C-alpha cells in the first residue's frame, strides 16, 4: 500500500510538471493547416507572412475540427524541443513550408515551420521528424488501387 501511494505521488508530480512544460494548453476548436512539400526548391526563402497566399497553386490546405485530430496535433507540437540558440542556423529567416492556425474561443495562435525550425509565439523549436511526417502523411496523395485482370 505504501509503494502504491509513493508511486501515485511521483506520477502526480511528473504530471503536474508536464502540464507546466507544455507549449500550448488552450482548448482549441479548429486547426487550419497550410503545407508545401519540403522537397520543393525555391530561389529564396519563403517568409511566414502571407505564405498561404503567395503559393496558392502549390500550397495545400486542410481544416481540422475533429477534437481527436486536434488533440493529436497539439500533442505533437507540445513534444517539440526548444531550439539551441548556439546553432549557426538559429537566427536565419524561416523558409516556410507549413503554417498552422490554432483557433480557440480566446485567441488564434499562428505557427510557422520549415525543415529545421518551428516558430510558436516568437519562440523557436526544432521541427521534429514526427511533425514533418504527420504533415507529409496528411497531404499525401492516395495511391491508385490495383485492379485484378480476369
């Protein structure tokens, strides 16, 4: 019984600290995601401002209103690591490949990302491979179905 109580206290402690460490903790009702393939080469870096309008022909868009999908994306964003300020690329302008708008009843949060960094509320985080893969998976074109010949 004593071991269970200690385990419960330790779990509660980590849970409380984990909640404080979250980047985003609002109740979001909608997420707008704009995405341009990471492999597309540009002559110059694409700034975050007006990203979704500048490349209208190649930027893909998806609205999420399903609460489970929103929770999944918030979880991915909350797992991002703070960027190393000593990195030589830290201060460069983002070559924006994705832009997310998180809508809650209180406010709207804009998130811009490129292959290396994600900018959330003017704070830099490392863009995780999990985030890149989820974006690519979400906007992946379905493969044509193979049909059997008789």
